[in-house]
């Protein structure tokens, strides 16, 4: 049976993921014909969707990353050839930067972690097909590295980090499906020494024979409970290598080999390796 109808193309409302529905409607039922509804962008080799029955066909597409892209629907064979009729065209353009966006990045001390980084965007991004990213650079890795991504999370995106010396953080906000960044925050940095010796803190270190391992039990005791502050108690050997740490209360124990002459210290620090401490013990030497 020949095709004698017409076809039109309309654009629907994007879903929460940014996919845009394009709906082709034929005035003639395709069932008794040999033809198909084909929805395709002008610059694409393959169609976005092909339907071989009924009067409607829908394709879910994305806006281009840049520039524009034009779609049409046509009645043709399955490969898009032997075209009987072509619809109106619909042109999709890349989302444009909006001046209403603003983005800030803040750094605050967080419970049991040196810092909490929080990126705040000026307008609510929930359900807006947007993404907020937080990036980190350092002298040893100057290329920005993504450390967190928040999709459609509203106005804030944040996470806890341990204090990393000489690191710089920034945030960006953009549409999820568009490569160009819409807005970039100012930067915040962490650098050593972030913490200096604090007279309010002290830690002592003692040793005793271990009846369990046959080695030596080291006991570090803080003058304050570290449970609700961004500090841990650390054991370091004579070379400054981090051996063990505790994150609660005032006492921390760790067994070491009974190696004569080996030295150890305890520190209170927010750094992952026990450096840049606010308090340090006297050196303990294994007899």
C-alpha cells in the first residue's frame, strides 16, 4: 500500500536526565504500508529511532555539547532511503551559560577530619540536569583531579578530607551533558604547617613488656579526649614513619618488636601521617 499522508515532528519536555523527547506523528497508519517513521539528525549517519507501525514514533536525544543540531522525521524505508515525505525540522542548541549562577567553595574544620570542603551554587540545581565538581591540584600533580561529583544535589556539594599539605581545591558547576564549564569557584588551599604546637594539648609515651607478643607495648596518653576534634594519636618510629593511630578517647596502645636502640614518639595531629602535630611526646628508646 502506498503512503499518502503527512508527518510532523514535535519536541517534548526534557526528563530529569536531560534527555529530550522528539515525537513524530503520521497522519496515515504505517501498518498496511512497507514504510517506516525515521527520526534522524541531519549530520548523523544513523537514526535516533525507527518505528514500523502505528502513527507515532519517539526518540530520546540530548542537546549538543556546542552549537546546534537539527532533526527531522521522514517516511522512508528502514535505512532512511526511498523517502516519501519529510516533516518540519527541530533544531536543538547547546545550553548557554547563565549569569544567574554563582559558585563558592569554603573550608571548615570538621569533626574527626581536618577539613570539610563545601561548594555552594547560587541557584538550586536539583532536577536541573546539572553537576557540581570539586577538583584538587598540588605541586606534584598540577593537573586538576576530580575528587567529588554531585549530580542534581540542590545547592551544595561537599566532603570531608584529611589535611593534605600544599593542595589547592576549586569547584565547577555545569550542565551534565555539556562539556563547557558554566561557572568556576574561587580556590581554597591547604598548606603545611596548617597546625602548630598548641600548649592546650600534650601527649606522653611509655613502654612496657608485652606478655602477648613478647615485644614492647607502647602507650600514648593525651591530656584531652580526641573523639570530637579533628585529631588522632599517632605512633612514629625514629625515622618519622607513621606506624599506627587511634581516633578515640585519650589512650592509644601499639605493640612493637623488642629491638634494642629503636626509638619512638607519639604525636597528636590532623594529618594522615601524624606530621604537623599540635603536640609531641618525649622520645622513648627500647633498652
